[in-house]
C-alpha cells in the first residue's frame, strides 16, 4: 500500500525537482510507464498514439485523455441521449438510451482496466466513442440502412467514420490509432490493444444485464424466467452477474481478454436467451415496422432531393455520392429528430 502511494506522489515530486522543464503530461507519462502492466498500451507508444494529422502535444493531458475529452464534447456524443437502446419510445425515465448504455460500458471497462493495470484513459475513450455512429431506433435502424444503402451500414464502422470525418463539419476529431481501432473492433473483431478488447466484453456485459432490467420493467420478462444454469453460474441479480463477469475477465486476463470457459458458456447461453425472449419479442418490437417505414421514406426523399440536405451533407454527396451523404445524414439523427423531420415532410399541417 505504501509503495502504491509513493508511485502516486511521484509526479508532484518530479515537478519540485525539475520545475518548469517537465510538463504535467510528461510527469504523468513517466508515472504511467512505472505503474501500468507490461501488457498495457501506454501514452508514449508512438504507433498507438499516431494521429492522421500532426498536433502539438498538450502540456496537461496525455494523448488518450485528449481523445476522451474530444469525444465527450462532440455533437454525436450528445445525440446519444435521444437514441434508442432496445425499447423504442418507452414511457418512463428509467429505460436505457444509447447514452446511458455508453456510460455503463465505460464504468465496467474502466473497472476491468484498473484491476488489470491497463490504460484506463484509453479504455474510457474507446468506451465513450464506441456507439457514436449508431443509427436512430437502435439495431432496427441499423438493419434497414444496411439493406437500402449500397455501401452497407454497420454501426461500428460508422462510429469510425464519425470520428475520422463527419464530426466538426468534415474535419473529424483526429483521434489516435488505438482509440479508432478499439471503436472499430468493439463488436466482433480482435483489437490491437488489450484495452480495446476489454471494451468489446464490457459492451456485452452492460447490454445483456441492463436489457434484462429494462425488460422486467417493461413487463415482458420475469426474473424467474432466466435460465437456471446461467443463474447458478452468474448470479440471480444484475449486481451479482456483472460482478461475476468482471471478475472472470480479470482472473482470466493472464491468458487472454475473455471470460473463463465456464463463465463464457453461461454468458453465451444467457445472450441466446435474451435474443429469443426479448430482442425478437413482438412486445418489444411492436413499433419497429413504423421505424423501418420512417427511415425508408426519409432515405427515398433525400436521395431524390439532395438539394434539401444540409450543406455539409451536400458536400459529401459531391465528394462521394448521394447514397453516402443520405446514409451519413440519417444515421446521425436522434430518434426525436427523425420523427420530427418525417412529420414535417410527410404529415399534412392543419390550418389554424
């Protein structure tokens, strides 16, 4: 305990010795190299902190801290508060949105990274950015855009497009390679860093467990319906399940970033149960047909009326093609904005 405390004091002592010759960032980078695991991606790894456009370093923040802050302050992050997680337009304040899901993923991922002495700042940046490109109306919106857009649509690829190009009116956020790679790989690929792979597991830990809670709240799932084999391994409450899953990643981390085989089987069985009972449940999906129609109509309208697109998307249409521009525009909409725009374009207005 005493050694850990001394490590944390090291930046202050360095400042006293070297005065103005060492920045706060440089002090932190030295501390980071000293206390993180040899498997961690540090903020001085030139390959991983590479940006497409050169920037002078910040005197106070590491490269991954800067990425985290850029994501937090960008427009796409704020729009997540009005994007569907699972339940479309739920009545009630306590159902998850894409934003609250993102925050829960970040909390879980940071807990794992800290316990394994990996880079918590990198883990947090990837977590906060992993769903920036998600479409309105959740995976329903993703599926219909993938069907109608010739370029296809995957939210994890769109999240990278958001940070590389769409944010800041075509300038992007100029994030480091490690953060962009983690965002791209968070669904079904192996990331270049252990921190990126932590986010992939934190994502599924978060959504399975909060979706169980939201499904119980919505009355379409009874906790007693959960597979008892899974409950015996993982626990009978959200807290116990999350604790078991996190603990399994930490304990198994000496081999690879994954659950232990026993916990992996229980996790996969629970995920399969959720797809059968919730994610494809007509009660949870009863509004999806309307969402599909809404997105399809908006897409058709703007493909034939590209001049009606905002200027930044007209520029994309000129640079690439109309399908790319329309897909970028619609995928960035919040649920509420998409509904309001559909109403404005297609629902008759009454005379006062």
